[in-house]
C-alpha cells in the first residue's frame, strides 16, 4: 500500500536529515514541509499540539503523526522491507543507531545556531566526547568487516551515523580526519547514486559559527523555527 508521507520540520540540518537520506536511499516518495507551511501558524502555537512537542514529525496519510526521528527511521526501514530480521543483528544495529544519535546534543544545535565565542567554547567542550564516540564507532566498523555497520548495504543505523559524522565536519574538519575507517564509511555512503544526488541538491548550511543560514532555492535563510 502506498502512503502519503509528509515530513514536517524546521530550517536546520539536524534530526530530519537521516530520515531524508533513508527516504532517498529506499526511493520512497515523501514531501518535506516546513512547520509554518504545514500549519500556517507560528511554532509556539503549534508546539503544544504535537504528540511529543518537537519535530521532526512524519504525518502518514494525513492521519498518523509519528514523532521521534528514530521511530521515523524504523518506520521507513519497515516500509521499505529492509528491516533487520535477525534479532542479534537488529540489536547491534539499534546500539549503533542510539550511540550515533547521542551525538545530537550538543553537536547539532552548536553547528546550526551557535556563533562567536559560544561556538568556540562549545566546540572545545564537546571535542573529547566526539573523539571518544568516534573511536567507538570506528572500532565497531572495523570489527564487523563489512562495508557498513551491519551489512554491505546501508540500513537506518548507517544513515543516522552518517548524518552526525558529516555534520561534525562543519564543527571541525579535523576531527573526522583522525578516523580513516569512518572517512571511508562517509565516502561509501556519499557514493551511492541516490544519496549523492540528494546531497548535491540539499540546502547548503553556510556561515556556521558566524551567522548560520540554510540556502533554500537560492535564498539564504537564517536557521531556526520561524518563517523567513
Ligand atoms: N528525540 C527527538 C528530539 C527532537 C528535537 O530535539 N527536535 C528539535 C529540533 S532538532 C525541536 O523540535 N526544537 C524545537 C522545540 O523544542 O521547541 C527526536 O529524535 O526526534
């Protein structure tokens, strides 16, 4: 059965990114919609009515409202029929996905919003955590001896990890360079043709640490939850 899928989010490169990558990889049609375009209201008015008061949210057939980006990832995997049926491999994939997702805070808000001295301080404070978690992820990849974390084809956990590692380059281009196996993983994801074409055309995140903006249809918009 074909569903109508609407992914509601804001102007930032953060938790909607892994669902977008997985939608493109699995070739499932969906629509990206900004919160203000979907609801025609300010976020402050919308927020209390959202199931878990945060976005992204996937609206299925105008009826089912799915919050939590990891639940959205699992849904897409199931819908595409690429869910990991082996219970042990599935548990390992979930451990990777959660461990990568823990990089969200403070990496994503810092890259999308922090400026000047605050950016520099946050970057300095989080670097030991990023290095430690990147070490763990690199070790998991090396031990698995496959192209991606579970198989030779990517799954949800790979796209979640890709997003956070990729975003770390906008925080500090040097950190990922300490991890050649993770760099190879990023290259392998980026060389998938559906992913490459998505990455080439997605809004660019510019002026990070100065005045972050997303370039949407050629126009630079300040990141955030407000219509501009
Ligand atoms: N655990 C949630 C976290 C969602 C989240 O933190 N969303 C942020 C944007 S990335 C948000 O809605 N911020 C606006 C607000 O909290 O009012 C998930 O994975 O989806």
